[in-house]
C-alpha cells in the first residue's frame, strides 16, 4: 500500500537468457516468459517453474520482436567473452575472440525504445565498460530505474571455489539429479535468488508509485 492506495500488480515478465532461473526463483505472483537457447537447460527451467512459458530460441531476436508485450524485462546475455577470466586464458594461448556486442546492443535498444521497466545484467568486463553501469555485488546492472545496493550478509566472492553441491546449497537449487553439461558453470552463472528478488522489488516499487500518481491525478 502506498499513501493509503492498495495495489495488486501481476507483472508480465520477459526473462531472457534465463538459464535455470536463479533470478526468477523467488518471484511471486508474476506471469513469466522465459527464453533459453539450450534445450537441456530450458527443460530443467520448465520443470522448476512449470507455470512459466518456456521458449527455446534466440533471446536476442525474441527481445526485439516482443519487447512491447511485457511490463518488465530482465536480460542476462552470455558473459564469457567479456570476462576477466577469458582475458587471462589468452596468456595461455587460448584463441582470442571478439567481445559479444549483443550486450551493448540490447542496452542501447532498451534505453531508446522500451516503455516498460527493464534491466540488463552482466559481469565486470576486462575492458572499460562502454556504458556506465551500477555495480551490485559481483554484477553490473543497466536499468531504467534505480537499484539500491543491498548487503546480503554473506561472502559471495568464494563462488569460484565452490563445488556443485556447495553451489546448489548456496542458491537453494537441487540440480544434482538433472542431466546437465557443465553443471558447475551453469550454477556459477546463476543469479543469487535474493538479488533477483531485490531487483524486481525495486522495479515494482517504481511502477506502483507511478500508477498511484496517475490515479491521484485522475481524481
């Protein structure tokens, strides 16, 4: 309730590059469409969140074709080509690759065209970020609403040292019995569920306030 006005909003959410759904785990009363390229991962997501619409396909293309259909968009493009770990492997003779510019394409596109609340998440790149972001924990966020910093009271810097069971416990996701290639990497790529909830709550707070203001102006 804001200033005595009750709100009960069911958000239509587009969850791009969803993985197994770490960011989505604690969301309640939402209508989610998930887009994931890898069928094996999408199947696990579907089993974990049977009420969501799960689409196996190219999240980058889905965004540009459907961005007007949602109240909130979360995009987490693949981070490997931007990561400091990738740069460090070059010293060992790993073939160099271009950073995947889809990350920056989506940020620019959403900044100029999206009317809904949106957030793009990634990691600290090994180069100076092209568009200024907000750093929250080990993540960078670009969004059209402010995301307050928050202390979860834990040390998430040790993720790199965790085994699969530790990661499952940390994220409260039991995927030990699922057939997944690179399971440890998938779990390390998960958004910490309380952080995913925090970001959504920040978007909802702003959306509720806007609706309340519009209602008051109409009275």
